[in-house]
């Protein structure tokens, strides 16, 4: 009886497989990009798309040296459109839709690399088609929106911070840069501060050396974000100004008693007890919604939940726990806003890896049961 490839340490390859796992993941991701290239070429912007409401106008403003008008998101994505349009396409929409497609293919590769580190090569390979076959993900792969490029950068950040043997200041600096870039694409990239700090503090070395790495990580993150914080302060009076607090108030059903909120802190301080209660309920609802959401063809949520339990019970390795801390941080941050599947593509990617791990573990258990039955 042929057994399934076992979950082995990162970088190992099943000796029975004629195709390296990395080559297979690359082929799957490249094939995905090729298949969707024609639909991406034909795709036109939707009536209700944010692209021509926020991102394209901001790209035009930035190209003219003016301050962007979108108060919900930072300027990283429009700035990227300016660079791509100036250097390659000459058109923001063309740049945006091809950026989404390329980022989707890279997300498949980054997911493979991340989950190979966590669970070994073959569950990581399985995670790639689980992610790339998702209907909601495919819709935004050919859309001129921020969701897929943001996912790509977040996966790169998680790949950096979950390194098995992080060494020296270069590790902290690289993590700070990538996490800072994610933050400049979408403000919810701030969730990466949690797994990043845990990674800096949870490593070999003295307490002082770990504290220095954590300080360097935060310092580089702040350095990447500092130009935007300064411009935001000059134009709005606060480096952290945004209107996302409006979404928070609506999502939690909170009202200012006739006075408009000015920040998330204002939403919290208006009635801290009520906020805490509403937020707790909404965070739990968001978690259960993520497990039940129609993310993929497979029931990825329940399988991912099983994979999380198995990974914690059987293999409490540092990279696995760092990835889980990132997922928890993401859910806690996103519980401040309403549910839209596109906002939670990071969970889709992470759930794909944990679901793939669960599938391999279940298949191995079934194989052992069958073998023991045949031996009787």
C-alpha cells in the first residue's frame, strides 16, 4: 500500500516523489496566472468599485504632487499605481488589474513557502490550489483593488517573521520594512506588529539583545510609515487620522449621542463598557463567521480549525505559534469593522494551509487504520 508523504521539516522532500514540491507549487501558481490572464485582460471596472472613487483619483493627485483625498486608506497603493503607470502601462486601471493578477500568483508561492516551513512540503503544495481555487479570491484576482496585493505583502511579512532561526539586526530590519509596506497599503496591516514583536522577543539571546531587536523592528516600521504620518499630521492635525472609526461605530452599533466621533479612541471612550461588550460579541461573531464563510471549494474553515488544534496539540513549534499569533491579531483588529469576505483573504490563505495539514493528518490516520485492519 502506498503511503502519503509525511509532514517533515521544512525543506525536506518526499523521496518517493519525482517532482520537487517547490517546482509543483511554482507550476500551479504560474498556470493560475496564465489561465486568468485573458479574463483579466477583458475585465472592466465594476459600477460600485472603489477604484475610480478613491484609488485612481488619489494616484492622479499624487502624480501631481498633491495630497490624496482617501481618508480610509493610506497612500501606498495609489503611489504604487503611479510608479507602474509611469514606468510600464501608462494607465492606472491597466496597472491595477495586472498588479492584482501577479500578486495572486505570488501569493500562491508565498503561501507554499510559509506552510512548507510550518507543516512540510506536501501540505504546503495542497494549500496552493485550496487558496487559488477560491471563488471570492478569483473575483478580486482580476479586479483593480487592493485586497490581493495586500495579501501578497502580508504573506511575505509572515514568511519573514516566522523564520526558524532568525539572526541579527538584518532579520529585524527586513521584518520592519515589509510590515511597514503592508501598513502603507492598508491600515489593517498594523496587525503584523503583534507577530513581529513576538518573533523579536521569542528567540535565543539575552533579554537585552531581544529588546534591541524589538526596538529596531518597531523603529524601522515607524521609519517606513513616518513620511505618511508627517503628511497626515500636516493636513489633518494627527499622524494617525483616518475615518475608519465610522466603520467601527457602524459595525458595533454605537452612536455618539448626537455628536460625531472623531477617532476610534473617541468611539471607545464615549462608552467604554458598552464598547467592550459589543466588541467582544463582534470579535466572536467574526471568528465563527470566518470558519463558516464560503472561502473555498472545500469546507476550509472546519478543516482549518481541526488543523489548528492538531498543530497546537501535536507540534507546538515556534513558526506555527507565530503564524497563529498573526491570525489572532488580524481577527482582533478586523473585529473593529464589518464583515466582507474580501477583507479576510489573509484568513483564507492561512486557513488553506491549516486545512491542508488537517487533510494530510486525517489521511494518514485513515491509512494507519486500514493497515492495522489488513494486518489482523
